[in-house]
């Protein structure tokens, strides 16, 4: 997922795998899924290059599936922290990389403030590892996260 560079808001990616495993910022490695980076907007967006702290204005999170399991995956985005009343445009791209790069989905969602969770995509993987279907039917995953904490 990606939102405007230099924007201070924090957007999170939540992914539910076919067996109910839930990937999110507090569970970055589950089943065969891995959250490569939890981007928090402008917070901690500095890298050290040759001993000098350099600002990294790019706002994006990337999730990697190390192998594909048959079944449905749900990709949600969450407006975790909002600094402005205006909607925040967030681009979502899902690519299948093997055996060749193919675009499964590219779309935009407008998040409406802190706590807004939206389903970007649901896709189904067949027994041969191929994408056999996609849809955008809403499914809340944050409820599972909150339920797991109580």
C-alpha cells in the first residue's frame, strides 16, 4: 500500500490468510506471510547513510507471501492515525511474482480518518497457485485484532 509521500498519517495493512492467520503491525510474521515494513507516516522515517541521518519521505507498506496456500486472502487497510480531516487516498497494489510478474489488483481507497478500515481486495488462490477469483466485498479484520487482545 502507498499514500502520499511526506504525509504524516499512519496507515496499516492487515491481511487474513486462508487458514485464518492474521498479519498486522503487531503480528508481522505469520504462516507464510511477512510484513516487510510497518510505515508510520513521518514517524521514524529516517535512515542512516554514510553516518548521516536522511529523511525518507516515501509512505508505503509491503507484505510478502513466501508461498501460496489455496484459499481466500483478505487485504484491508486501516487509517491508524489521522492528522487532518480530509480523506486520505491510499493506493493498493497486489502482484503475483512467480513464475512471472502479473498484476492481480490496483486500486485506490479514500480513508476517512482514524479507525477507518476498508477492504481493498479479497483474492482466491487455487490448488495450482493461480489466482482464480477476486472481489472487493467488505470484511472487517480489526474486530479480530481487538478480540484477540481482550
